[in-house]
């Protein structure tokens, strides 16, 4: 069981903890301190459609992040999601609970009918999570993330 807490100013440390070579191996590697500060500012100010959250355990520990935002996909606007769970909390089902919770929030927003995730094809853990969470695999594609870095990913879609 997890809860989602809206991202706040005090949560910058989570971005720093997740900005390691191991945690960003499928995302183009660690970001510069400036990019981290910019990301944090966007999460706090929430200037996009959607929202970033902190994944909170039953014990109240801040274990990672998840969010959803708009993404253009084949001439359609969909919700996209992404997550990061700190290493010491991995393997406890927190990511699964967070994906289920964010799907409910995105579905309640009512703006779009699907939620997509784009894990790298080699990211076995995230692809398995998508499968367990009920996403349908639409296929492989090239995806730019972060800006200027192309990766081969799986396009997973969940009907909301």
C-alpha cells in the first residue's frame, strides 16, 4: 500500500538520490545539478498538465516519485507516466502500488483515455511492472529522453 503526496519544495533530495548512474542507466545517465534544479522547480510549480508525486510507504517514508503528464502520441494527446523508486525500497511492490494509484488520478482527470509508459527495451524491471499493472504492449519505438538523447523503448498503454 502506498499513498501519493504532491511534490513539494522539501523533496529535492529525492531527485538527488535518484540521480546516480545505476538509477539513470536507462534514461541517458545522471543530469547536471542545473538540470536537477530546473526539474525540481517544474515539479514544485507544476506548470504542466498533470502532476508529480512522492511515493510514500505505509510507514510514512518517502520512497520515490511518480507522475503523469500530457504527451503527443500519433496525433493524439495521451497521459504519460514515469517513476523512480529508491534502491532500498525496491522489490516491495511500491512501484506497482504507485502505478495503480497514479492511473486512478489520471483517469479521474478525465482528459485522456490512455496512460502510456515508455521504459527502455532493456529495462526488464520496468517492463515487467507495466505487464503486471495491466498495460498492453503496443511495440517498440524510438523515444527522445532526455532532450537530445534517443533511446529504444517499449510503448505500453493502459486504458483508463
